[in-house]
């Protein structure tokens, strides 16, 4: 086994720049309850981009170094430096999740049981060739599941399951999801079909609408269509959805969803109430595809709530037993319900090419890059 391995690092510099590079790091030795994973595949998720790029203007990115060891530098607007002052001069590893083979294990029974297994890992620092983690942080993949197939076994699958579990916990009957043609959105559509949960999918393009309909989505509405409001009202009337998960964040879409839910609830009221309907409506913002302000037009009564939703906080809330059951379902259905599809596969060095950075930093719905650290 090698003594060192490559790790992608990101650093904010005091001169208002960001640097990305590959660094040789010693291969760690696992402790008693730890395992050493040779990372074979790691997806680039939207949640990785904040750490990778921070507030840097990636349109200013330039590359130096060599093709095998590229160094990317980009400018950070002076006004944004205050946001990342705490990480100045820190060389930080990145990559929320990935998969690979356990090549060394600590002395505990739990660690030894994983030796030679292909596992999924959610623990950060996965854009590297080796990762030492707690045995409890690993999801053992089925023998016929490859590392590439299991690389995205945590963030999107557990988020989709978390949304459905939230629906049950908060006693809603149906839900709404924006950016619904994403890998996560397609996953959620398959999950809701399997579990018999009405789902309203909101997309932004005709081809995204066609994609979801080809996957048997029943309710798909296009936010860019001239009759979007009518489409949305019809879908909400058919489903009585009162829970929404918004990946956009900024703009007026969340407000439009709440006001449309209220309009449907008001239609079904048997007597007038000047405060609006008593139907409770919940909007969770879990993404930030639009970094602008969230704009609310207060025309959805008084029975509503808006909050943030984050997978780690949800898992803390439901506890280890529920999280374990969710993980077991992901492992069993990783090739079906929770399958991921990738736009491109790149090596660590290729992930730092300007072409690749421009592509995955677009955060385009349905596009996803997979890093192959051993390539």
C-alpha cells in the first residue's frame, strides 16, 4: 500500500484569492474503531461547492501548475472576504460523500467486519484517494453494487427519504418539490410512486417536464410556462399538498407555492374567516440555487411556517434507529429507487480543469459529476 495519497484542497488567502490544488498527504492509520477506505468514486454535490469555491468569482479562475498537478486560483470580491475570514490560510479537504473498498481495519469487531467490503461513506474529505473513518460512518453496499453505483448513497437518497419521513412525522398527505428534474428530484419521484405519496414536481424547462413524465410522474408543472399558476393550482387541488421542499431559496417561488396552497384551502372552506384558512402550510428551504433574497407576499393567511431543512439536523432529530432503517433501504434499492446518473466522470486532476469547474459550478438541474480519485 502507498505511504501517501492525493487530496484535493481548498484555501482562502489573505490577498482576496481562492486556491485549489492536489496535495500529497500521508495515508492515515485506522484506530480501533476505524477503517481505511480506498476511495474509488465521489460525487460533486451542490453542497460541496460552498466549501470548494466559497464566495470566489469562478469566472476569474485561472490554472497554473501541471496537467497532473493543476493549481486553480480565483478572485474573491473584497466585500465577500468577511464571510470567510475564519478560514483564511486554512488548507481544507472537501467532498461530502463517496464509496470505495476497505483496505485496512482497526482491531474492533465492527471495524474488522468491514475489511474487504465496498462501503459508502458520508464524512467529508472524500475528494481524495484514501479516507479513514469510523466504522459506524460506513454503509456496507451489497456485493453486486460497485463503488460508482454506491458513491451517491448518502446525500440525495437520505435527503429524499428524509423528506418523506418529514411528511409522515408532520402528518401531511402530499408534498411539493422544486428543481424536481435533478438527480434528487428524480429519486424523490420514484420514492413517492413506490410509497403511494402524491408529489407535485416543479421544473423550469419543457425537457425537464418531459423527463419526469417519462418516469411516470403524475403532477409536473413548469414554472416558466404562461399558465404556471393554473397548472400549480390544479395539481394542488388534486393532491391537497401542504408541505413543500424548495431547492431554489431566493425569489418568489416559495411564496407562490404557499399562496397557491392557501387558495386551494380557501376554496374548500365552508365559512368565511378573515384570517384565512385553518389549513397549515409548511415550506422548507433546503437549497440555494438562487442566492438572492427570499421574497414573500403575505397572502397565504396565518396558518403557515417557513424554515430551513438540513439532512444532518433531521437525522439527529429522528435518532439512530430511524436513520439506520433509512440507510438499510438505500442499500437495498441503490440500483433502482436511489440510482444516480452522472453527466461526466473525471479524475482528481480533471476536476480542477476550467472546463469541468464551469460545468459543475453551473448547478444545472440534472447534471452531476463523479470524481474517480484512483484514475
